[in-house]
């Protein structure tokens, strides 16, 4: 079975953060999460994560049945890190080494790499870089065979000219690692045990070094600081935008699109600028999302329009609905076909029946609203007494006048009418009119107060 060792013990000093580096997100997911998901997608394997700095937080976040954590108390180098995993490796199997801070590696690339590893070959992922500064350099002989890797700080001026860089990712038999790693020395510019020194050892033992390259440079880029994190974020978002457009989505500006999760789309979906999709979101055929919307863990069915500046979370929105602009659709909202939520409307745990309209300046919480109900501007469901939450039920065809307060628990019957400005604290029967407000008095000849001199 494939053994995978993910190095994640480093401090990430340049992130200047209390959070361990590998927990910093790209597209809303910790970098180590991307690496782990990719590792898992390679099929059945045994995964070890080498942790050190911030190990408690890393372990807490990623604890799982299929992962073993190995503590590297002192970070003495990449070779030392892999050495900590040695006792847990299977004998005579392929070991794939990954970095927890290189989040965008693709499974295809890794499959290709591991397929080239055998008892007599070590497979190395290298990349040609326009600026290889900081990378270990791949040293090849006259025949083009890889001889060794030399780190930037140990390289001579000729070696510094080499543009083929070491990505750090490699695949090699555990049997060889068990022999080589204990022989590593820290006699180098950084006083570290370099994993890269096993390349020369492999050559000395007569192994061939085979190399593979990633499809794009960004796949193998690591994150050392916030600038690189932002760069990878943009690359990732751009890739997702390209993918969506290839599926037929219109993105008004692909450089202003952010998906931090999974977005499923039907045909002819249009997404305007500055929208953020988080968690699992699905948009049905013909859905239009206006600018500046945030949609989190929700489904939006065919033909629905989400207008500008709406925020939607954990909601199920039916077909042909109309939401926003400036709607706040909170968890537990369900809209049936053709329902409308207009500007400055907030809903929470609310079922809005087919064809019902809640168009302006309203709060609907813990409520069940039937079909073809009209909720007037400024209506508030008073669902909370400071301790407990109560439910409001409104029957089909009811009409709630503007600026009404519905004090829950309360039921408004089918086709009932609530007069504008009412505070309704008792149930209203089917077809009844309820008016609960101060009576109007008109006073003739009223004199306004005047200022005393
Ligand atoms: C390493 C490679 C270099 C390569 C570069 C690619 C070595 C000696 N050098 O250099 O050839 O071009 O990556 O980015 O391997 N880590 C541990 N424990 C340690 C040291 C590191 O877990 O004791 C982890 C880090 O958290 C990180 C990864 O290993 O995820 C790489 O370490 P880093 O210090 O960034 O290596 P580089 O010096 O960049
Ligand atoms: Ca690095």
C-alpha cells in the first residue's frame, strides 16, 4: 500500500501569525486540508503527518482514522522529519513525500510520479523556474541524468545558474529510506539534515533518478508568507473560474469570483462580480446572482434571481424565487416556488410558501408562512421573549398589513387580514380581520405650543 508522509512541522515564521502555517487557508480550506484531500484521492494509502510547531492545533483539526501524526520535537531538517516517520512505514512499499504548505498539487501529477517509482528508481518532481531563488537545484551530469540536489545556500555560482528546482515532492521505496536516512549528516550551510541528500545516496547505490514535472508552476509553489498565500489564492480562484466558464457559466468578471468550497451549477447561470460562495452551494438552471452576494451552504433552484448584496446561509431556495437586493437569508430558511424576499428583509428558520411575498424591511423568524401570503413592509415576528423562541404560523392567502408585530406563539388563519400597525398577540381565525392599534382621534383647532419669551 502506498505510504504518504506529509511534512508539516515547520514554524512558518514569515507568516507572522499565531496560527500554525499549515492551518492558514487557501480558498477557505487549511493548506494541509488541500494536501490531505489530494493524498486521499490517490486511493488506499497509509498517511502520516509530521507535526511540530503548533502540533496540538494541527492534530485537533485533522484527527482522522486514516491519519497518523508523528511528532518532530525539534525541526532539524526535512530529512530528519521523514526519519521520524520511518518506524511507522510499511516495509518494501512506495513512500510519497509531500509538504503541508504546498497546497495546490494535483492528484494526476502525483499519480504520474509514483508510477515511475520502483525498487531501482527514485521519482522526483522538479520544476523549471524563471526565478529559482531559494530552491534546491537539480544537478544533472553530461548525459542529463540527475546526480544530486544542492540547496541554494550550499550551491556554487555555477549551480546557482540552474533553473530546474526541487519541488520537495518525491517517491521512493521505504526499503531505501530505512537505509539512507540514518546516514544523513548535517554538515552543510544550514546545519540541517537534508532529505535532498538522499538523491546522491541513491545514485551511489546505482538507482536511477526519474523526474516528472507539474502541469503548472503554481501546483508546486509553497507558501512562506502572506503574499505567496494570496498569490496561490488568486491562482486557485482563477482555475475555478475557468472551470465554471467551461461548464457554461457566465462570470461577469472571472477575476472577481471567489468560491471557498464546492459550487454546482446548472446551465446558463450568470454570476455578477464580487460574489463569494462558501461550503456546498448549488445553483439551478438559469439562476442569476447579482453583484456582491455571499451564498453559503445553500441551494438555489432554477430560474431564481438573487439580487445585489444579498447574504444567504444554510437556506433552500425554490424555483422562480426573487431574493434581494439587500436580503439576509439566515439558516433554516426555505422558500417555495415563486416566493419573494425583498430589500432589508431578514429571515431565520422560516418557511415561505409558494408565491408568498415578504418585500420590505421585515424580520421573519421561527415562522411557517403558507401560500400566496402578503407580508407588508416593516412586519416583525416577535419570536423571542428574552429566554425562549416561539413560532408564528400564517395561513394561505393571509394579508399582513404594514408595520405589524406578530407576538409569537401566534397563528394567523387562512385568508385572514391584519390591519396595518397592529400588535397581534392572540390568534386570528380564518377569514377574520384583526386590528390591534390605538384608535385615531382628530382634534379640531389644535394650537401648537409656542416658545416662551
Ligand atoms: C526544501 C528543499 C528544497 C526545495 C524546497 C521547495 C530540503 C533540504 N530542501 O527547502 O530543495 O527546493 O523545499 O520548497 O529538503 N519541515 C519539517 N521539519 C523540518 C523542516 C521542514 O516538517 O525539520 C517541513 C516544513 O514545514 C515544510 C517543508 O518541510 O512544509 C519544507 O521545509 P522548508 O524549510 O520550507 O524547506 P526549504 O528550505 O524551503
Ligand atoms: Ca519552503
